[in-house]
């Protein structure tokens, strides 16, 4: 699988990787992006899966190939393979679970060890924003971490779809700019 090999279907292929602790909502963000679906009883992801969706940016056809695995499995040895040739990473935490935010630092370390900083766009995603009453991570906390680490930042809800479409489109635009004018 080579990235950015032109063929008849698309002008650019962007591999994007879902990252972050188990249970933060990676698979539901993905199903919201690709099928506009949410699953209340979703099971933990087994193995590695990817799904694609086609976008149009700047009159170009962009194929986003989004990789997903379980937060628990990601911690193991195949991380390097998993992140290989990724053009973007969605680093997700759960705003109702502070420890998933604390672990973002570890994820970031792993991502940076496995990717080339100049060629990858990382977006920090605080998910489950619909659960305002159970919030343990403030927007400011998320935002200032992202600023310090030079990450894009957004809060989303896969459940009610808040910021999913806009957030992902913005993320892809950053990747496109990064790839076309590095
Ligand atoms: P692993 O595959 O185990 O790493 O988990 P994951 O990060 O893929 O999480 P998953 O998408 O399976 O979601 C875990 C649980 O959180 C499920 O019960 C979802 O229904 C729930 N969930 C996911 N996103 C949201 C959200 O935005 N709001 C709310 N309220 N619940 C969510
Ligand atoms: Mg999953």
C-alpha cells in the first residue's frame, strides 16, 4: 500500500490514524465520519480496520483512509507499522475521564517516535462533549495542551455529531496544505 500514488479514483490518498485510550470513542468517531452512524453498545475494536471516504478539496479528489484499532492493542509493538506513512493522526481523549487526557502525553510521544513531525498533522480531539455534566477535562486544559504541543484542537461528540464533520474537514484541509506546500 503506497501513499499518494495517483490512479483513476483519486488524486491523493491520505492515511489517517485513530489514536488514544480504549473507550474514548475512536470507532464511533470513525463510523460518524464515514457512515454517519453511532453505536451505543459498540464493542472494543479487535485487530486493525480501515475505512475510506472520498472528499473534494481544491478541485482534487482526496481519499481519506482511516485506520482504527483498540486503544489497548495500540500500546504494543506494532505501533510503528500502524503509524507508518500516516499523513494525519486523530489523538482522542474522553472529556469525562481525566486519565485518558493524562495519557495523551504518552500517545504523543509514541506518535512522534513513529512519524516524521514535518509530514504529519496531529489533531487533539476531546470527545463526548454531550456529557457536559460529567466533564473532568475543561476546554481550556485541552486547548492549552494543544497550543503548547502545536496540535490542532477540537471537542466533539460522536453521539450527537457535534463538530465531527467540520472538525474532520478542517483536519483534511491541513493535511492537504501540508502535503501540497510543505
Ligand atoms: P477501543 O476500540 O476499545 O479502543 O474503544 P474506542 O475508542 O473505539 O471507543 P468506542 O467508539 O467503542 O466507544 C466506547 C463507548 O463510548 C461506547 O459505549 C460508545 O457508545 C461511547 N461513546 C463514544 N463516543 C461517544 C460520545 O461522543 N458521547 C457519548 N455519550 N458516548 C460515546
Ligand atoms: Mg474501537
